[in-house]
C-alpha cells in the first residue's frame, strides 16, 4: 500500500501540537465559538494496552486537534460501556458512538470478512488490513457493515498456540486439550485437530487458565502481554493457525448529524491508512511479545509453513473447508470470496 503521508507521523505531529500553549488557546477559542460534540468510543482492551495507548488515544487526540476542539473522543476501555461481543451492534443502535470489536466475537455476523482469517491468507497484520480494505473497496464484504459508518478494518497478526506445560508439535498433541478459540474459523480448525474449542472473551482467559478451565489458547502474540498471560503460559507453538480481525465503526446517525467539515475530519482520519497504522502497532507488539517469551526461557516450537507440513496440512485444510462449507450453506459464495482474498493477499504483500 502506498500512502502520501504515514498516519504515525501525522499522529505524532498532532500530539506535539496539542502540547503547545498556543494551540491550546486556539482549541479553547474554537470550542467557545461552537458546540462541542462528544463521541463515546467503546472497546474491550485495557486502558494500559499498547493498542489503546499507542494507537487509539493518539487517534482521539488528533480528531480533537483537527476539529479545533469541536469533536472530543472519550475512550471507554475494558468493555465498560459495551460487552466485547456486542460492541458493533451497540454502535449500530447508537448505545455507543464509536466501537471496536473482533468480528469473531459475534459468530455468523461477518462470515465473508472472516474468510480472511483462514490460514495461508496473510503473514502480517499490515498485510491483512490491506486485504480487508481491498475487499471492502471492491464491494466484496461491504454489505456486512452497511448498518454503521465504517472507520477501519484491522488485521492483528497470526494466531499461534499457547499452553501451560503442554508442548504442541503435531496435531496429535492437541487431542483432548481445551483450547480457547477467538472465532468460528479457529474453532473449526481446533476441532479438526481433536481438541475442544472453548469460547470466551479475551478478558476471561487469565482466570480460566489459572483455574484449569482451559489448557491453552489460540491467540496472536500481542495480547499475551496485554492480558498478563505471560505470567502463566510457558509453551508456544508458532504456527499461522488463524488471523484475527477487528472492526472500528461509527454510528451512522451520529456521523450524519455532523456538519460537513467535521465529517471530513472523521473521513481524513479513517480508512486504510488508519488500519495500516494500528496494524503496524500490532506487528511490532507481536514481535516484542514473542521476543520476551524467548528471553524468559519459554519453550518455542516453530511451524512456519503448516499448509505444506505433512502433519498439519490435513486438519488446517479440513477446518478451513468446514468454515467455507458452512458459509456456502447460507447462500453466500464463500468459495468466490476465498479466491478473491487470496488474490488480494498477493496484491498486498508488504
């Protein structure tokens, strides 16, 4: 993807500007001159999660700066304003103004989008964001978001397998294990290995591991540190098992109620460029979390190309086909979207 000006540079410049007294006076004067619209932004990550501190909070500050104080984004982390799996619907209904959630948290709600989660489609979070926005711009998955004003579709990186004292080298090692699954895509693949998928929000994984409710989880690396799971987990299988996705959207009525110049502020700070910036934070964080686990002395098992691995190819392809068949059964053309996703993957190589 080519962008004229990296969003990270714009965000950094905006934050620097908001720290200047002259700019503070300008924002204050503008606020006094016009009505301030407050947008409530709900997501499930913690306030200290680096996705919140390095991506979402700077974005909120830039919206306020670009609107000269006429827009204010209040962030509500840790699912305090809406449940993790209900945030998109809360945004559509207007219970919140802006929301971010994992599509996989609402089974069957984004079936075509989740085809991008299948193994073999993407290597990095940034590539995945590019694929998602390409499919959206081409109208392939656009209908799944027609009830909100879309701000960004975000890749979070490849999901690995993480356990406590249970090394996983082949699918046979997963038989009988209870593995937390983040989506229907991962669930089908987990079942194909002989393990039992267990659905739960990311915020419940720490206590579930601690109490032995689950034996491990399928997760990208970034949340391992964000949810303090590194305190419990000591064994990791680096395998491109699935690729989780997030959506950030805005209530349509709230967006349409804004004057054109404020709509432009929102539009100028959303889309593929916003997604690319957030997914870059994920890519960097995933690498850091993995490096920290290695430094801690955790067991690391690498399976870089499972679709060509004699042990792993079978269950991964079986689980993928199960998901595609399930979507096809609803009348949607999952096979066609799968081919378009693979084509987009090649076009989005970074």
